[in-house]
C-alpha cells in the first residue's frame, strides 16, 4: 500500500517547504493542493466549470503564487461544488506508489482521512507575514492583513474548513529553523513507517 503524508495548515506556515522536503527525502510524489484552487480561480468564468475542466496546463499559468491569486482562491474554495470537483484528482494522486505527500487545508480531514501521518503546521501571524513579505517583496503589514482575512475565510467556511484532524500532530515553526522543522517531520514519519 502506498504511504500517504497529509500536511495542512495556514498560508506561509512552512507546510509547503516541509512537504517538498519530505517528498525528496522519501522519494514520494508531492502535490501542493493550494495550486489547484489558485489555478481554478485564475481561470475566471464560472468557478465550478473551471474546477471541473482543470487541466495540467492550467497549473503552469503565471502569477499563481501571487497574493491576489491566493485571495481569489480562498473565495472560490468556499463553494462546495468546486471542492467536490477537485476531490477525485487529489485522492488518485495520493495513492501512487511508493507514497505521496499532499499539502493543503483539508487533506487530513477530508481528502485522506486515513493517512498514517497527519501534520498540522502553524506559525504566529507575525512570522508568517514576515515570511510572505520577504518571498513576494511586499509590505509585511499588508501581508498580515491579507493573511488574516484569508485564514478567517478558510476557517469559517462550512465545507472542509481549515482545521487539524483529531489525530494530527502540530508543528509550530515560529521559533525553529526550517531545517529543524524538516528534521522534526522526518522523525515523526520514521516512527509511523
Ligand atoms: O496553500 P495556498 O495558500 O496556495 O492555498 C490557496 C487557497 O486555496 C487557500 O487560502 C484556501 O482557501 C484554498 N485551499 C483549500 N483547500 C486546500 C488547499 C487550498 O481550500 N486543500
């Protein structure tokens, strides 16, 4: 059976970096599921139709990493039909041999509720805003208010809200280096394999 690592958490918590590093370490496939929502939002038009017809080329579109694309993604991500249109692709991705790492908001709760490893990565609002500002060359105060708005939308939506699964382990990256966070994640996975 392929091994699944589910990683959730808010924007700029470090979950993407940890997911990438785990996939490299174990030779697993990696899916950044936020990209599916960003690409769906960026297509424009009816978001449900956009999600149903999402193609690999849509994931290559310029500007998907921008703060604006993230905001649009979180607005269309509240629509239940958008989410359900993207479920099957994610579940199929997850069962590839020898294993897969998926990161997002609802991987441990909805997409892969039986994953043997579930991590929920957090960091303080200030640290996340600083990181995002450095990444995008933007103003930290502006990033802080955008992250807060997006977190609120992600947490408060009715369908698949952002939250740790009951059996998720929390990694707080506020005061540790990225190497320490990756080492912690690897030791958790090694214990479960
Ligand atoms: O992770 P990223 O910041 O790229 O995600 C963009 C947005 O996509 C999130 O703010 C969230 O609204 C949505 N998303 C989601 N479920 C996921 C991944 C992302 O709702 N599994």
